[in-house]
C-alpha cells in the first residue's frame, strides 16, 4: 500500500519562533497554538513524502486548490493529558487514525501509514510538552487534518494532498463546564442522509450544521440534536457529540448505520457501561419515545459523548415547543461516574484495563 517507509525530519523552532504560553486559567477552546506542527504531502507518483515536524507556520495555497471547490477535507480530534507523576498520555490515538483513514476512503483520499504518523505525533507532543497544561481539567487538543491541494478545476479526486497536525491547549469545551446543557431538537434542517457522508469526519458535515446551530443559540440553547433525514423521527446525534439516554435501566444510543459518526468516546462509554453491568442498547429511538419517557419520569439521564467535551450532561430538551427536563435539570449519577472514570483513565490515575492509554515519551 505504501511505497516506502515514511521518513520524518525534525526542524525545531528557533528562539524567536517560540511563543509565550497563555494563562492556563483562560485557555478557552482553539485559541492558542503550540510551537510545532507536523506536515506531509502525497501525490500519485511519490505517495506520502516530505514528512516533517517543524515550527508552526502558515502555508500558501493556490486559489484553484481543489479543497476550496470540491470539499475534500477530513480531520480528527484527540487529546494529550498531563497526568499522574507529570506524565503525558494520549487516549486511543490509533482508533482516531483508523477512523480518519476510513473517512479518507469515503472521500476518495489516500490512506496514510497510521503507525508512522502516530510515532511522529508522539514525538511532536513530547517536543511541545510544556504546552500540555497543568491546570485541572485542561488538556492539549490535537487536530490531524487532510486536504486536497492540487490546483485544478473539475470534479474528481485530487492527485495532491496535504496532511498536517496542529495542537492547542484547551480548557473546558462548554462555558457551563460539566453543568447540564440545554439542547434544541432540530426537525427542519438535516445533517446527513443514508448513503451520504454522515459517518465520515469531513468538513462539509460541520458547515452544513452551522445554520441550525446559530438558530439554536439564538433561542438560548447550547447544541442541536439532529433527527434522521428521511422521517424526521429517529434521534441521530448532537452537533459535536454522540447522544445517550438512560430510560429506566436501559442505556440507549443510536446505532451506527452510516449517518452518524462512530465516536471514540461513544465506544469507550459503551464498553464501560457494559463492564458495570448496565443493559446497553445500540438501537433506533424516536424523539417521541424520548419525550414520552421524559414526561412519565422513565428518562433518568441523557448525555453527549465526544473528545472535546468528554461527557456532556443534558438537562433539558426542546422539541416543537415541548420542554423536557431531565433529572430535574441536574447532572445524573451515571454521567458523573463516566466522566470521572474516563478522566481518571485518560490522566493515568486509574488502571487501564482496555489498554486505551498511550504514554508519550
């Protein structure tokens, strides 16, 4: 599949290229970027080449670069954690790269050598280790990206691509922190259709969701809960997370049927919940079932799962002017336990029974 072993060169940032570190108590999300980045290029003749860890920099692109016109762009999101004994860890990075290669196949983009890129990522994070924050709950967010850069017009797969990884220290994803969020159920716009690209982490999916997100924010809601595009009945996912419902003693999340993202945190939650003896169901669930369970009290909890937010409790849903309070608007016991367990594994304070944690350095 790959023509030769990918060689990675290192160009360390000079003293004048090193940036001042931001206040760790005011990080926000995606506002500050580290001193280094990873880049590599692909074309049909040479495969992957020119791989390098180098100072963070802008790069010039031709106005005809195909990503601008035909949308071949995929990305991932993962984190590095400063944990026990000041060690730095990654969480399931190989699974992120596997998913990214699956996105590449769906978008007719070249797959990349996962193990070699993971080695380069570990080296980059080690080089920028002082950027991994020490403030409680803060992490280093990592964004691998691949885009089509061939300068050409005409709808077809590009023949030149740029792969890069950037990273940024981040605080809590939501302004509310771990407090429950308010979610607006969207039944006018749709996110993805069966046979489409809903299960790929491609940029166009997020561009398509912005209009609904803005309207939900204007109504006072944090996020949008998407319904299926055919019947507008079945729950799919939240804008930045997979979604879970605890109804009676059954933990339910929509199945992976091609229109939602196969989340790494989603999979981790499913595994932990099964370990703890919960009845776990990956099944279709209608918004009417959720609303009815909210009204009769059988809806005990709801929460989103994702790399950025980890676990995001849902305190209220709004569907067609029906307001459903969940657990009295408070964080549920299961969401709290999952959040604490995942954080303890990610930061190295708990045994890692499933071998999810990868040490940097």
